[in-house]
C-alpha cells in the first residue's frame, strides 16, 4: 500500500479542526499529521513537517490565512486549499487567496443545508487529491478514449467565422482566466461566455475582479440578457447558463450535470444555436465537464483549444476533451489569448 497523503489542518476553531480531521481521514488515502490553531503556527508546522497538502482557514487570530498563505507559497511548494465562507466577503477573500497561490477552496456554508461542508466529504477528498497531485479516477470511459496522437497542424487557419467564444474552467480557473482575458483587447468582434465552477456570490466577485483588472468588460450574466460583441459574460454560480436566440437563460439543473454552472450545458446550448460557428477553450480543471459537448462541437466543425498539461493546475478537463478527440489545438496558457485574438482577426 502506498503511503497516505499527509495533511496539515490550520483552523482556529476546535470544532472545525476536529470535523475536518474526521472527514479527511474517512478516505484512507489521507492522513492528518497535525493541526494548527492560527496562521503563524501553520507556517511553522508547514516548515517543520513538510506536509503534502494544507487546508487553511481564512479568519484566524495572530496571523490570518492570507498572511500565512503568502509566506508558505514564497518559502515552499506545499499546495494549499483554503476553507472559505460562502459569503460575498468570503468570495472576495477567496479570490485573493487564489491569486496569491492557493490551489483551490472548500466552502464552509455552515448555515446551508445543501452546501454544508459536512455533506461534502467526497468533494474535500477530490480537491485534496487534486492539490496533492494524486492520480484521479479516469472520468472518460475507456471505450471512448482515443490513443494519444500528434494533432494535425492548424497553423493554416488564420481566421474563423464564429458567433461566440466559450470558455470552460474549474480548479485553477480564476487565475487562468485572469491571464487569458489580460491578453484580449477591450473590444472583440463576438461575445465571450465563461462557465467557471463556483458557488453563488463567488462568480459575481470574480466578474468584478476580472472587469477591474483586464481590458474587456466582464459581467456576471443575467436572465434574458442579450449577448453583445466585445463583452465577457460569466455564468452565475450554482445555476446553469443556456444560450437561446432571445438571450441568456439562467436556470436550474434538469438532471444534466452535477456541476453548476456546467460547461456541457452551456456548450450544448451554443451548439444548438450557432452550430460550427463557435470557438471554444477548455482551461484547467478537475473532472470531465465539457468534454462531451466540446467533442460534439468539434464534430459540427467548431474550433476547440485545450490548455496543455504543463500550465494546468489540474489537467483533468483539458485531458478529458483531448482523450475524446474533441480538440483542434493544445496550447500553453500564455499562448491561448493571442491565438483567440488571431482566430477572431482582432
């Protein structure tokens, strides 16, 4: 049996520390080697014990989670997963943590019956596994996978006739979106629609941050909104975004996907509305959301770009769509924005 992944839990709440330890150790792949009561103690124990992954609370005495995170990412390569409240303030703080270098976050949501942290042991295990670089269970059926191959050159494609750009992202996505949108002009000839796996409130905070820090206008999409060229729309967290001729439709899950917002749901609606006139980008993320419908888009004649493994925080979603044969180009993150500009002729 392989050695378990060693976890350090940092939280000022005795109750929360105990709860996290119990949940984490339900999976035999993990072993909590110690706990810390504040950021200062967390930094010290991280240096002494060198855990494989750290869970880090945000609000703590002596030294808070953001301060501790900054020290840890500067002095080590230990991945950190933040434990965050599902509030607007928590969303802003979490986005800041992701910018500093946290791999992902676990929402507490103690007052929510549906999203309570104590109902999410599987999600915690999946995020810790991804942060620690553990191999994940194959998410694409073996029979559907295609053998690894060299993609044909698409250098001859200089410009596409598209109506919309779709972007899918999950773990590592906020930082990747920041990089990609920073490379785009203030005005593109088509709208951009993003499905980033996030809870409610977090996507609004993400849209505001990206709007303030990148050239395009970025908003959280609203019900009935008509897509305008040059504008970037982020699907609201916790709900699906579907594209229709009359405008954006924000709705609940109809059994299509466990992810909300879902990249598959967005892409399926785009395929029905625009057919091959879609440019789609799959960024870093855990799982396989988007693979099925990105493959369908490619079969229709749409153009699909996937982020490469070397620049992905988690090479799950790009790998899944590649294995299905749904990719035209695989590019490092810093080349995706310029390529999108070139394909749109802007």
